[in-house]
């Protein structure tokens, strides 16, 4: 499955994927790789998500899947930044 979203620094993709997997693992998700996390979240929510076409997926369902992933990543980034600022 190709990625449609482009990150500002393509060289950071590997680190972002590792960070996503680490954050979601702390939340109880045990995906093999960062891309598999969304399938685990969807499964837990009872939303059918396929690796091919998800044209029948509503925006609300997509938000329920992606929200916890992105939200938890942002919360962790903020926590890390606050921790780093407190040390200075």
C-alpha cells in the first residue's frame, strides 16, 4: 500500500515509523510495523479496514482509526519537548 501523505523531510520516515510503533506499543498495540498499527486500531474498534480499497469507509470511521494514532503521537512529542525544555 503506497503512502499518500508526504512528510516534509522524507529522510525522517524511518524514525517517524519507529516513533509511531513505540508510542502505540505503550498504548497496548503490538503491531509488527508502524503501518500495521491502523489495522489493529480498526480491528479493536470493530471497523473493517482492508489493505486495498477502503472507499466505503466513512470519514468518521477513518477519524476513529487515525485519531488515536496521530493524537497519541502528538501528545508524546509535546511531553518529550516539555521534558527537554525543563532540563534547560
